[in-house]
């Protein structure tokens, strides 16, 4: 069979699984393991064969007759597979041993109806694919169920094969064809495809069989994997020898390891199996850690004549029991110093790997929660040390280590190691504010602690030292006797600093001494200052420093002043330089002027000191004065407390058109924009060194209510980023919206209240108008312009006060107008463009419409001559007329003769611009009229422009009337000699009168 046909058949297997099954039982489909949910076994199996036959637990042995030409049946089954609806499987045998005769689906698990795809035996049959491997010894069977998928897990027969025995063997494989067979495979490397109606086959494993028709035996082991522990119980595997096809010889057993060193102990008893039927016991034990690892023991059976050999492998895993021990770097450490742990593995395999974890416990017995300190990788039984750990708390703690083990080494935990963390021993030193003072002056003491434990670094410079310092004062110079406690101050836990003692005023001369002690804390021992500080009080020149205020409040970014007064004591007279110390040291500036001060004897000098606030907080400022002659240094009795509060920030906002980058017009407090306009909101914040953030809110209501769209932006360099698209939506419909913004404050500035900006989105009014008069348009003709078709789309929007409020007209001739309906005429010919602009309630979104027209002149002259003003019934009255077109427009004119408003005759004349019609006659036939007076009018009744589709035009005042008397004919009396003379006389009279009237009434009439 050709490749094309083979490929088509293989594709059909998958296509039918997708198309046919998808169309008929799609709700039943179960996803396969791609599938990977269930991995089954495709196997060679021995009879009996049923539709539910599965696979044996080990490769099948097919027993057959040694008679050449006899037959044997083999089943191809599936066991524990995912859902399936078809297969394509190639089975391969040695044709010199087993020659396939046929294959059938008699017991297949596939549900009917079944579509066979291939049944190819030795390269002949249906669906053969030689390029895929069909040929001698190959059975190729493929089929698909049109009824749908099986229910997983699926077990049963796929097809069966009948073989003819062609030779004898003690073992010939019945297996699956290896290679690529043109479709996706279920078993990698083999031509086994189990389809599930999808594009990816089911995942399966393959299990072959062995055909035997000569006496032989098999050797098997149970289990084939044995695990033992060094020093533990032995492992056992039962070796079974089984005769096949009447084999009766004894079988001898031997064992061999795959390596020659560090093997565990292994024994096999008995070593001979009589008649090849029986068992032997393999016993394995391990006594040394170097035996840990994987070992392979091969059991070989030998027997028969000629000699046959069969073997089986047993895998042995030997696991060691390591002993993990640890050693601390020190049994005791001072708080704040570090400790580490080391570990070693004994009785482990030489290649031991895995991980050791060092654990620190807050208890002395390795109980409670632990803190893993280090996890290190073990390499060839070598364990790295843990990292060093700084202990920041006193107490008794413990360490241990745990080993995870690996494949050949069991886990292990070390014994617990206890260690102590003892207190640090700080020292305390003190310094008097002055060693010599005048009576009525003050002195104070200051202390500092060094050498103790200040805790883990988390501030400037350290943190977490606590406790108290006691300042004491003694009478006399030796710090003996009963002391007076001057101050009991807490150590600053954030900085480790010690506050000064309170100032003490001495009112009499004498000698005094100071000392200080530290109480200690959980991590520090107590400390005593062993140096006694002597203070001498005696009368001498001196000065005192006072301030106009000891409390100052100022807002950050601003300044405040106090007056410092230096007063002479005991005739002091010198220059005093003012300095200061501030705590905390940054955030507040101080400048004093004048400085230095010239202090007069027994007088005072003043300096104005200005505080400039750079950062919020509470500051303690000590003012100190220093003189050189005599050399004195004095401080204020009470420091100045400066409280710096936050600046009051303000925020302003404005909405901008993002396209033009111009501010949006504000009308009655609301920003007005046209629908679809992209905008952004810009905020400006004033205050002191503005940082922090601004939060914008966008509301779909005009009063900043409801649930907003929120955007928070970070201020950089004092500039607030805009609230812009895409965070700020673009509205395409009319309505009322609003935006607010709030500055959230920072360390130096207060937050601001929300600022609400109403925003009205307006859909512009639409301008439209029409001209009530059709072209052509004539000079001085009143034209009507109607703009009532204009409309405002958002006039009906909810709560929207809108609508067109103005109509502005530009007629193109320098004239303008207003109103929805206007009239206008032009006084000269030409082209004119009419522009209408409509504006709505908000007046900022007007739209326009325009129309260009052409205006012509119209000048027509009508000349009329009436023949008579009386006649008799039955006679005709003729009127002569002449029309001349002096305008710029070619015309078709209808000239009528009307009697009492009724047209009795008419002429139609085509008259180009500048042409004369010449004289023509209109006639009134009086036959049907009665006697009386009649108004006779000649007029231009209708005018149209020349062309194939004439347009009517209006010509004002285009006619002339006269009155004609109509009488009945009279019967003259019969005179002798007849009536002829009277008739002639009457005729002469009529002719005379007519001639007179004709001459008298002829004139020209001009109409415009």
C-alpha cells in the first residue's frame, strides 16, 4: 500500500475520533492525559481471551506445541487505560518461529459499530503500510468505534492473532514493532497508538510476551528490590525456578554482585533445585556503613542438556544510620556578640549528601519553636559550619542540627547543646556644667554610658538600651556621707543618651561633690562612676543668661524670636559670645544678633535670637555664653523649648483642555467642555518644601458625591502630576460631573480639605436652516431663512438646563440678523454665502451652518394697445402687446388677457436675456358674454427660467387693466327704401369713435 494511503488511514483514526465521536457523544468525552490522567498497559497475553481480559502482572509466557504447522492464539489486551475509541498496533514476531496467519476483532472491547482501518498480515491485507514497517512477521491491526469512547479505566481485549508454529524455541519474543509508524504513539519508540478522539494519543506502557515450545525453565525473584539497613534486619528475596514444557533436569543456582568491593553479605540456600521446580532463599545483611548504596545481585540458574541458563536480577538498597554531632564555638558569650555551630556525620556512607539545618532555640533544652540559622549542603559526608549569629538578648539558649538523609542514609538529629548569653558591663562617666560658680548660680551634671550593649542597630546610633541614671550630690569634696538625689532620669532607648541632671542653685559658698550610677537593664550590668566631681561655690565675677521666653511656637518654614539678656554679676564687664546646643541637632536654625554682647559692669546687654524652623518637632535649645576675660562659660538655668508645627498647606486646581493645553472656560462656577473633549486636572500645592501625594477623585455627579474614580500621584520637586487620561475618563455624553483633589500632607505640611470642581459636559447645538424660496433668487426679492430645524442634542438630558438661546445670521453682504426665522433681500446681483451660528444655554460650544446662493436681476417691459373700450356681443376685441427682457435671467413668459379676472386668451413666449418678443395679439371673443362693463387686463401671469426644468419666478406689477362696455346688437326700424343708410351711418360712427380711442389711449407700461 502506498504512503499516501497509509497516512490517510492513520489520519482517519484521529479524525474519526474527533469528528464522529465529537458529533455523537461529545458530552461523554473524558480528557486524556495530554492527556496524562490515566496511563494503562498494552500487553501480549495468553488465552483465554474475552472482551474483558486484562494484562498479567509480569510478561506473559505463551506455551505452544513443538509440532511444525500447529497453531497458537495470542491476545493483544489493554489494562487500566484512559478512555479510548480506537487503536492502531503493529505486533512483531520471528517468522521462523511464529508465522502470523490472521487477526480478528471477535472479542474486542470496542463498541459496535466498528470501522476497520487496517488488517495487514505479513505485509498483505487491508490498510497495509510497508513504509511503516508492515512485512514478514508483522501484524498491523487498526479499528475505530463509531459509538464513542469507553469508560475509564478501560480494560479488555483489543484484538487477537492466530500464529502457525514454524520452528522450536526455548524463548522467542512476541513484541511490538519498534520505530516511527506515521502517527503519534502511545508508547515512545513503538508502533502502538491508542486514540481517544483527540489529537494526542493516550499515554500507555508496553508489555511483551515470550513464546516457548521446547522444554526449559524460568528463574524469578520476589521481590526484585530488597532494602536493608546497616546493623538492621536481613532482607529476603525468594528465588523461584519453574519448569516449562516438561523440563525435568535439576537447576543449580549461583549469585554474583555487580561490584567487587563494599558489598553486603548475601547467601543463597539451597543452591540446587531438583527437577527445576522449587524455591531458594536469598538473604542479605549489612554490617558496615561503607556498604551503604545500591547493589545488583544476579541469580543464575543452570541446567538441562544441552545446558540452558536463565537469570534474574535483584536490586539491593543498603541504607546507613548516620550519627550527627555538633560543637558550639563557645559555651558562653556576652550579649551583642556572635556564636556559631559546627556539625559532623559519623557512620554515614562515604558519598553521603543531603542537607543539615542548624536550629536555634530560645529555651535551654531545644524545645519550643526553633529558628533555622543555616541550611548547608552535605558533600561526601562533610558538613559546613553554620553562619555566625549575633545574640541580642541575655538568657540560656540551645542549638541542635538535623540531617535530612539521602537515598542511602537515614535522617539524624544531633544532641542538644546549651549556651549562655550574659550581660554586658558598661561604664558611666560624668561632667559638671562648671567646676566653679558664684553663690546664687546653678550647676548641673551630665552622664554618658559606654561599653554596654545597645541592641541591634536600628537607629542613630543605636537602640534598645534602657534603665535609669541617678545623679547624687554630696556635701564636701569626697563623695562621702549621705547623698542627696538630684535627678533620676531614664536612659533614652532610641539613642542611648542620658539626660542631664536638673540645675541646682547654690546659695552659699562651699565645696560640693557629684556622682552618678547606672541601674542596668536586662542586657547590661549596673555601673558606678568611680570619679568624684568637685564643685566650688565662691564669690567671683560672673554673668547670668536669661530669655524673654522659655517656650516658643513656630510654624515650619517661618521664624520666631526671643530676647537673650546677659546680666553682669559682681562687676563682670566683658564681651560674651552666645552659642547654643539643640536637641535634636537638625531641623532648627538659630542666629543671635548682636553677637558677641558687650556686657557693662553691673549692667546687662541683650541680643535678639531668631529661630528658623526647617522641620516639625519639639526642640530643646540650651543658650550658652562664653567670655575670654575672665574665661567663663554659663548656660541658661532653663532651656528653651521650641515647638515647630506643620505649615498650613493650600491646594488649587484647574481643568485644562488636553488638546490645546489651555484652561477650560468656567461659567457660573463650573468648567464647561464639549463632549468627547480630553481634559486633565492640574493641582498646585503651596506650603513648606512640599512632598507627599495628592489624591484626585472623578465623580459622575456635579457635587463631588457618589463613588469616585481615584488616582493618587506623588509630588516630585514640588510639582504635582496631572490627573489625566486614561485615569481621567473622556465623557461622550452630556451631563454634570466633578473633580476634587486633596493634598495628603507630609512631615512638614498639613493635609488640605477637598476642592470640588464642577464640570459640565455639553453637547453643542446643531445649526441647520433652509431657504423658503426656490431658486432663482432675484434682486430685492424677500427671501425667508428658517432655522427651526436647528436643535440642541442635550436639551433633554436629565437635570440639564440647555437649549438653543441665540441664532446669529451673516447674509454675506455685510448684513446680519437674529432669530430662528428671518427675511432678507439683496440689492445687487452676485454670489452670497449665508452663515448661521447657533449657541446653546452655555454659550461656549456654538456650531454653524452655511449656504451659498446666486442672486440675479429681473427687468421686463410690457407694452399694450387696447383696440376699443366698447363693443357688441359676438364681436372680438383684439389687444396688441410687446414684451422686452432687460434682466440677466432668461425667461419663459406666459402673457394672459383676463376679463373680469378670467383668462380668455394667453401667449407663451421664450425670451432670453436682453431680447424683445415683438408685437403679438391677444383676442377676446365676446360671444358667450352678456352686456355690461368688463375690466380687461393684460398681464404676465407666469414666468419661468429658461431650461429643461424651468423654475418659476415672481414678477411684481406685471399687468394693465382697462374697461370695455359690451352691448347687445340693436334692431333698426324698417324705413322706406330699406335700412342700409342707417347701418352705414352707425358703422361710420363706430369707426370714428374707435379711431379716436385708439389714438388717445396708446402708451407704454414698464414693470420691474
